[in-house]
C-alpha cells in the first residue's frame, strides 16, 4: 500500500501552527540544499572522529535493518535522499518526506528512482494513516526538529507492529559547542541522550545500538524483541 497514492507526486502538508527551529528554517534555503550532499558525505567522519564514509553507514544500516523488497518505508527528513535511495535500490517502496521543498528537489535530482514518492510535510504531525510503514529511517532529523518527542510519537504511530525504526543522531555530550547550538538563537538543536530516546518509544524494543564519537546509531523494533 502506498500511503501517498499517485507515485512521484509531491503533496503538501505543512502545518503552519508547528514552530520551526532556526536549524529547520535554514534547510528552507536553496543554498543549504545545494551544499548539503557535500556536508553529508564528510560529516560522520568529522563527527565520529574516524573514517565514516557513506558506504560504511549504508553497510551498517542494511546489515542491521535488512529491508526487504516490497516493504513500505518512510525516510523521515530525507534531505538529499541518502536513505531513500538505499531503500529504493533494495526494492522497497519509499516515501521520502521533508519539510523543505529545496531539499526535496535536491533529493529528487540525485535519487530519481521509480520506487520513491516525495512528500512535503512536517512529520511532527504528518496526517498520514496509522501503521502505514514497515520501517522508518531517521537520519539526524531528531537533532533538528522542534519537538523530538512529538516526532518520535508520530513516527511510532505510522509504523506497523513488528516494524523497524532506524535512528542516526548526534547524542548528547554535554560539551560547550552542543550547549551553544541548543540555544534558540543559534540553532535550537537537540542532542538527545539514548536513554531519553528509549523513554519516548514505549512498546518498542531496542535491538541494536552503536556509538561512534558523538554519532549514535540505533535500531528499534515495534513491539517484539
Ligand atoms: C540532518 S538533515 C537529515 C539528513 C538525512 N536524513 C540523511 O540521512 O542524509 C535533517 C532534515 O530533516 C528535515 N526536517 C527537520 N525536521 C523535520 C520535520 N519535523 N519534518 C520533516 N522534515 C524535517 C530538514 O528539512 C532536513 O532536510
């Protein structure tokens, strides 16, 4: 089942009531979208303190989550479409969602695959039907979104029982740079602690977790161990 219906058609569901962080607003600029793929290709190496090319992240995700052809996945905050592209090439049907139209345009340019539908929406309140997806990928969107607890609750609602949730985010270090970037004036970013994330996901089982420097990878399964 494809929750969007018409393949390859962008739909818009931006709720103007939902506040945005400065980090989210910066993603609305076309220049940010244009530069994002270059940052993304290097960022985990810089943030983890060891070589971490996209190929390594792809192997980690595919090895732990094992997405299956024909499954429905949501890429939550797709940006340039890294996870959406991986999933589509595995044979999954993907809804790649983002609140930034320039990001979606960039992703579409880079990951033009018939298995991907694109959706402009704020995933803190997507309006999509319950239990639409077999799996959800969240690559660093938790760090940027205004209300990460609300985002996780919404993604939980959208996942079928037995479905998977893949999280990649910058975990809390308590360092001065993170404190600065958390201020509303300088980014409004959130750096969650893994224990806090687990508390937002009642009824989910954390099956895998890896921390490399500040970068956290986690796989959760809804309901079952
Ligand atoms: C750090 S980037 C994500 C990178 C991408 N997931 C990846 O792994 O390459 C965060 C993206 O999430 C989007 N975003 C942030 N909050 C969102 C929300 N509440 N709903 C939808 N998209 C959101 C931003 O526009 C941005 O493109």
